[in-house]
C-alpha cells in the first residue's frame, strides 16, 4: 500500500524522470565558424564589418559568429530584392515560381535531421520537438504555398491578385525555421521578393535555409537573409523602398513598427503576444484536458505566443484537475535539449530567463501560491522548472502580462458566462482553448471568445492550411491558408 | 490501519474519455528513447512480468508440462535471467501446471467463468471458479458478461464479479473486460470502474481470442481508471494487457506508460503483467543482442 504519512495518497514518479542518456548526435549539424549576409544569391561580408556571437543556451558555449547588418547592408539587400522583383520574379509565371518553392520544401525534408539538430543547439528547444514538429511543419508550409503559386486566379473570385513588391520580414526566436517558412513561402508564392531578418539569438537555421536557397538556384535577390539585432530591424522597417512589413514578435515592438509606418503606405501584418485562456469545464475529459494544459504551456518551454498561459478550471472539478496536473508535472523531464527524452529544454537566453524569474517573483509577491515539480534541472545553461501558480485572480499581474515561459496561472470559475467574460477580459486575443465533452458548449464558447484561434479539446495544433493570427493587441493579419495570401497581394 | 469506507459510484453516469487525446498521449510514450541500462532493466522486468499462456482446446498434460519447463528455464545459456511471473491455463490443466512449477516461485493463473465468452449461468461460472481454485490456482482470470454490459445491466455485471471474488479465497482475481468487444474508450472506462469497485485485484484487457486485443490507448484508459480508484480508495489495483504484444520494443513502451501514469510502486509483477506467448523469445533475442552485439536467428531460442 503506497501511503505516505498523514494518510495522504501519493504516486511515486521520481524514477519516471530518469532514463539512460539518449542524445541525438551533433555530427549531423555542419555549423561554420562564421556567417556573412546572404544578399543577391551570395554570402557577402557586411559593410558594417561587425559580427556577433550566437550561443547554445543549454551550455552557454559559442556556436558561431554572424554578421551584424547596418543600414547600408539593409539598403544593399533591399536593392537586390527590388532588382530581382523588377527584372525576374514579378513576371515569372506562377508555375515556375512554384517549382522553386517546391524545391526548397524538398531540400528541407532531405536535410531534416541537420536542421533539427541546429535548431535545438541554437535555440534550446528539445530535439523531439524540432524533429517532430518544427522542421516537418516548415517543409509543409513551403509545399502548401508552392501549390498556390499557379492558382492565384482562383484564390480571389472576380479579382486579379497582384504582388506588392519587396517584403521586409522580421521573425522571432521561438520557432526560428518555422517562422522563416511562414514568412517566405506565401511571399514567394504571390510573386514578392523578400528581405528577412532572423532573431539575434537564433540566426543559424535561417542561414542554413539561405544555403539551401542558394543551392536551389533561386534567382539571386529573390530571397535575402540578413542577420542583426533591433537596429537592423528598424533599418528595414524604415527603408523607403519596401512595400510590406511582416513582423512576429512582442507587442511593444509591434506598436513601434505601427507608429513608424503610419502615413507611408507600407502594408503590414503583425503577429504579436498573447495571454490565452485555456478553459476546463466540469464535463471535460479530465485526463486528456490535463494533457492539453501541459501541451498548452510547457510545449517549447512556454515560448509560444499562443501558449495557454491562463488556466480556468470550473470550481467543481478544480481539486481533481490540480491533483492530476501536479502528477503529470512530475513526469516532465527538464534537461539537455539534445537528449531525445527531454520534454522541457533550455530557456532561449539569459535575458528571457531573467524575465521569467522576475514574473515568478511578482507572482509570489502578489500572494499567489507557487508550485514546481521535483525535477532536477542542469546547473549550467538557462533552465526553468515547470511552474504553476494557484490562488490567482484576474487582477494579478501574472494573469495579465505575458511571461513567455513555463509558468501557468490558474484560476477557478463557476459559470459559462463568467469564464467567457474573463477569457475576453484582456488586451490580447490570439488564441484560446475549450475543454468539454458537450458539443453545444463548444459552439457556444468558440463563437463568443475573442481570439483568432480557438481550440476545442486540443491545443497548439498547427497546419499550413489553417490561418493563424490575433485580435486586438495580438496583432492583425493572418498566416497560413488562403487567408495567408491576402497580406501579400493587391486586389 | 483503518479500512477506508468505499462508496460505490453510479455506473450509469457516462465517463468522459476523449479518443483523440488518449491516442495522442499513448503515442507520446512511444517517443521515449530507451537505451543502455534503462533498456536492459526494462527487458529483465518485462520477462519477470510475463504470464506465459496456453489456452487451446487441444492442450494436453504433455503440452502444459513442456510450457512450464520453458517458464522456469527461459534460456539457460544466459545466466541470471528471471523466470516469468505465471503460467496461464484452463482449469483442467491447473493441477498439472501446479506440479510442474513446484519450487520455482512461478504462479499458476487459471481462466474461469465460461472463458472466453462468459455466456453461461451463474452456477456454472461459480462452479468453474471453485474447481480451478481447488485444483490449486493462485490467480483466477475471469471474464465479464459483455452481453449484459451492452444491455446496460451494470448491476448484474457488478454482482457477478463480486460473487466470483467471494469464491476465490486466497486466489487473486483478474477481471477480463474484453475491450475488443466493448470498442469505445468510454465503455472500457465504465467496465474498469465496475470491476474495481466489485472486488477485482487486477483488470485485464482481453481473452486473446478476439481482435483487437490489448492496445496502448486502451491500456492507458485502464491505468488512468486505476489511478483515480487509488486516489478515491487508497487501494492498489493491478493491470494486465493481453494479446498483441509480441515485440520487446512495444513491451518497453508499455512500461514507460506504466511508469509515467502510476509510478514506481506498480513497476513489478505484483501489479503488472503481460499476457503474451511469443514476447518472451523476442526479449531473449534483444538481451542476447545487448550481450553479444549481434542478433541471432529465431532458431537459437527454444519454443516450449
């Protein structure tokens, strides 16, 4: 009989976290000691003459050095994109464009293992996730949009779609390769050319993609990939000769971009932050709902804009859900991202870890009750245990502000109307989750939740055919599906 | 230790199990990478958890004796191997089997209650069970009345299990739900709850006579039922997936699932069994490969 003292029943999960090391081999990853800027089909030294390091957040070791593009480098890239647009890409038949996009998709597939390993080394996400989700989904985006390139006359009934010109694209560090795919694929399919900047902490898979693009013989200048930090991004946004901006990142920077382009005629899509409500009703399939909670907030260490970071549990099942959730937390393995058994990898950077710790302190100071699993975490590198906060109210800062880490705020609710109101009571509106066995309740909730993506009895499901984007301060514009073509065409 | 008073829930309330969610969670367990000492320990544990089974109309004294020898001597050229947990036979073969495993520590499990269909009278099922127990069975594997279950006669199913448990005496009772005939996960959950509240010591997936037999999602639903029951009553219940598990890799996935759902207290043959016949030889093949570095052909491992 497994009874602890004081007659409290517990299950023992300490051994469930201990598997013999099962590391993915690093040998698949060919990382050069230094990378230049990919402009006009070639790797060019930066005019700025500056480089910066990119490190492995799990070990703090340096992986490589990448160029720091200044305004002159940005100008060079935009010129190359404009030239390629005017001379080559604008007039190329959709069928031919499709072939290039398809080729890129195939090459990503062929080098899937290399991409997955580099993504894990550079960003800290578990190899299981980069292998099973990031890389295949990135390839799928190219496959999907390759299919649209020659069918644009059917996409917009009674309208002729025309490309815009040069798109400046700035992507975040949480899904580096996937975000590059989300941006580049629809832009190319609709006949635009691209200048793309990956995040400064995760440049490597975008540079690998540049190598593939070069090998795929894409006409020079159609896709340009330049590395740099905030200043480079600003130079891109402010460049006079771009027609469209696509940005995924924080709401704060989104607002800066919005202000900067006001009155310029530049088109924009912004995919910003979120604080999604994940709602568990008393008639939910509870064990599967708990799995959904875990996937919602601990997938990718919680570095997900659509993460289910606000949990709402109907009060009548609260104790049971909490008990199941705590048990499930005990089986999550935090560790070396390259180990195939790791569930929660490294936090992307020192800064982000500091930010998460700041919010954990705030939560404790606000009087919320913190719970963390007994998992051991590595002493080197940037790691955070999966964390729950109970005794949270709608007015707590940890229930309002985006933490972007493996930290879940848990509240209870009593009625359907109450939870709809509370779920919508936020400046954000990117995503939400609803867990119930009752079909009518699903329809009721999903029509009333003000979120761009609502999942029912599942969470964090993505597909190239399915449009993704937010309401309110989570941004505007959609990526994926037919809707993902709109931002890149003039109708 | 005061006995906790167990209140029996209403079995007419439909359980809520989401099929997509269950299947996703079950497939996640298969993503665990089991290597080196984890693999070795898992393989040894698997062997020790097997109920070596023969349930054929043509079983004879000779056949059962030879199976029992295999049960105690899986592969004598590999020193230090554990023996299987039990041998599972029809009631008429219990006495033979009991004598054949004397001194080995291997248990004798007998099927009973008009196995495999369960389509007979209460008296016949009780007599069947009593006979097996008198013959020396350490464990009884009974079948539930699936027909009555699908008719909605949950109290009937409950009473039947309780009555069989009563005549088991010292023998531990495994209740076979025959999940292949129940089909949906909701029904499997309901049947699991009925069996546990009625007195089962183990809940078991299948007779092995119907496809599909054990699957990982079905087993997961039953493990989660056991977990909820444990938290409500403090009582541990064992679990046995039977049929369709013939490869070591799959057995190891099951052990991962068990470890991450119920924890280390269940990771022994007191609380978990594999109902399998050809699994043992595949495990032996894997163990030899770990030891020598190469795979040997099937002919190097004796069948019973």
